[in-house]
C-alpha cells in the first residue's frame, strides 16, 4: 500500500502557508515558511517530502485527514485490546 502525504494551502493576506499530514497518524502539521504563491510552496514541499504527495482543497484535506486519523486511532485501540488478551471484532 502506498503511503500518501496530503497537503493544502491556506491563503493569508500577504502569503500562503502549507499544511500537511502523513501516515500513519495523519496529524496535521505546518510546513515551515511562508510563500508568495501556491506554486512556490508546492515546489518546496515536493523537494522536501519523500514519496507520493496529493494536493487537496482545504475542506477536502480537513475531511480526509480527519477520517484517516480516526481510522488510525480505532486500529490502535483494537491492537491494544488484542495485545491485552481481549476479544476484538475485525
């Protein structure tokens, strides 16, 4: 399974900032720096991040990352139950 890093831009009055999330936990992080435009930010981000990246609109990013983070937390809880000897549903 390919690991995808999702990212989006936030347009400020004078600059753009980039936020992103990576597997497995999909915690939202801010990419360092402010940029003149989305193209510049995207180029710098792609140079820095290894692997496949996918740009999403801000709403789609928030929705997708939230879903993936929730799934990760659920799977971690199942693993903890499994490791402690409790029965789990798969």
